[in-house]
C-alpha cells in the first residue's frame, strides 16, 4: 500500500501541539489532540467548539473524515456533532471539533486530550444529470424500516 503524505501545520506557535498519529498498527484513524489554554467543563447536553491547534493540507482527490472516539462515547457520552465531519482538500483553516456531552455527568476536556480521530479517504467526483426517470430495482422506494426490525 502506498503512503499518502499529509502535511500538518501548527496554527498556534506558542504552545506544544501533538501531531495526529495512529495509536495502533492496524488503526485507520489518526487520533486528534485538543489544544486549549484552560480546561473546558462540559455539562450534560452542553456542546463546545474545541480547537486542535493544527491545519492540514489534504491531497486532491482525498478528504478527511472526523469521527468520535468510541471509548469516550461509551464511557462518558462524549461524541461529536456533525459526525462524521468532512474536511475538504482545499480547506486550510484550523481543525476544530464540535463536541457534545450526552452523558449524565459533567466531563472535563483537558489540553492534549485525544478527542477524535481523522480518517483520510479517497473519493471520486460525480457529474449530476437531471433525467425524467431512473432505473428500477427490487428494493424500489422502500425506505426507513422497510426490511423490518
């Protein structure tokens, strides 16, 4: 498998910033660390925009998907809204995480905490065409719950 280079830039030069990194040999997502000046206490159902202190240069034809970390979700109810978030290859701003506490207790976000993971994915561009009709399938228009529980 060919490695793709992801260029990472520190957005805040005055602080020690953790680089995104894989936490195991088979991991598909790079863990993202938060960069904050002081702790953020999230009460139940509160949300916050939390900076990572980095921006990235994603190669054309690729995107970054930002996903919650499963351990924080199951143990504390901490997850990301707009999940998975998408970072397009032409975005150069700081990566921020939209975090929410769905747990029953307050949760403290601390500087350097691993809060999300970033998966780099290849995509294709699609040409859309307006037509009068589309092909039929066995499923047809069967939507939500059409196959049962």
